[in-house]
């Protein structure tokens, strides 16, 4: 097992990409703590993960809103009280607003940054004393940091993921001397609740056009499944990636190659 004995915290681990990463980590022998807001979703995820866990590995859940500093405090207190170091931190929880630039409200801007940027920044900072000497921080970014989709207004989302990429590279430099590796995964479009929620409000024609465009654009002929992202996360969490830091890994069916 590639993650035997490691302890990982996955934000947004109750659904979508975060849950798929948690499942893969547990299969590879890690103990996981998943964080999300909805206690019911966390319970369902815990049942799924406990079914995957090999004997002795722990599956913990914690309900916290990471877009608020109280939520970050709660996670930091939980880790501190447990008295056990953390080997892997996955900053995955995120929100996507696809709003035309001229219509983005200050509230949407603040909410987007609170979760996509501030939470990743301060959660990592607060957990630093608990990250073991060869810990791995994995940030879940997006292709939208660098590549856009026609008629898909992404200024706010792209800005937040661009910030996450900069954070990844700068932290790799700052934390490298402490033995901590920091990398990001930039997924392509993945079929999750977030993706479905972001298109359901579009007129039917726009949904059809977007779906056709996306399918046409992927060299591998389909959008992603949450499990498509998990393999890269396992690699980055494992000792196989001992000399890998400061990189943004595209896992996107080839989309950004074009
Ligand atoms: N899906 C895509 O096409 C795609 C593509 C590229 C990048 N990404 C990125 O991948 C990451 C995961 O996306 P996803 O599609 O898997 O999303 P998802 O299916 O909507 O899952 C989001 C997870 O984050 C949790 N969450 C949301 N807001 C939170 C908050 N304020 N505090 C704590 N937890 C919160 C959710 O649980 P609760 O709702 O219960 O809090 C859930 O567990 C995001 O950073 C996203 O930007 C997604």
C-alpha cells in the first residue's frame, strides 16, 4: 500500500473530487479526516470510506465552514487536540461562480476568495506546526487558471485558481527547506455536483452548446470522472513524489495540450 501509515486531511472530502481522493487514499492505507459543511453528506461519505478501509485505518469527519475563520479554527483545533502529525493536506473545497465580469458582485468575489484562496492559505498556515517533516500539501486548482471556454465567463473563478497556483509555487519555495512539498492538480471538467450546479441555470441551448464544445475539445473524448483525479493525488501524497514540489499537474484528458 502506497500510503500505509500516513494521515491525510481532505477539505471537501464528502463529495466529488475530494471524496474520490479520500477513497483512493484509504485504499492505499492512509487514515483520513474529511471536512465539509453538511453533516449528513459527511456521514454518508464516512460509510463509503469505512467500507474501503483496511483494518486499523481511521476515517474521521469534521463539519466546518472553511469560508469562515471559525471553520479554519475548528479544523486546526481538531488536529492539535488529536496530538498526531499530519502527513498530507489536500486543499480541495472550492466554489465556482461563472458570472460575466461586469455583473460580478462584491459578495460573490468575497465568497469565492474566502474558500478558494483564503481557506487554503490560512488552513495551511495554521496546520504548519502539525505537518510532519516530509509532508505533502496538494492544492486542487483548475485548468481555468490558464485556459478559458468560449461563452463561459470565468474571470472570478480563474483569478482564484490563478492565485492558488501562485500560492503553490511560492509555498514550495518557502516550505521546501522544512521538507514540505507543495503541488497542485489542475483538473479538466469533471462530472460532479459542482459542475452540474454550474450549468443547470443556463438556457437549454446554452447547456447543449457547452456540452458539445467540451466533448469536442477533449482529445480523450470525454469529460472526467472524480476517480480520474485521484491517482495523481495518491502519487503526490506518496513517498514516490519525494523530489516533486512546486508543480501544477494538468489532469484533464489532454484538453490544455491544444
Ligand atoms: N468539477 C469540475 O469540473 C472541476 C474542475 C476543475 C477543478 N475543480 C475543483 O475541484 C475542487 C472540488 O470540486 P468538485 O467539483 O468535486 O465539487 P463538489 O462536488 O461540489 O464538492 C465540493 C466539496 O467541498 C465541500 N465544501 C463546499 N463548500 C465548503 C465550505 N465552505 N467549507 C467546507 N467544505 C465545503 C462540499 O461539502 P459541503 O457542501 O457539505 O460543504 C463538498 O464536499 C474545487 O476546488 C473545484 O474548484 C472542479
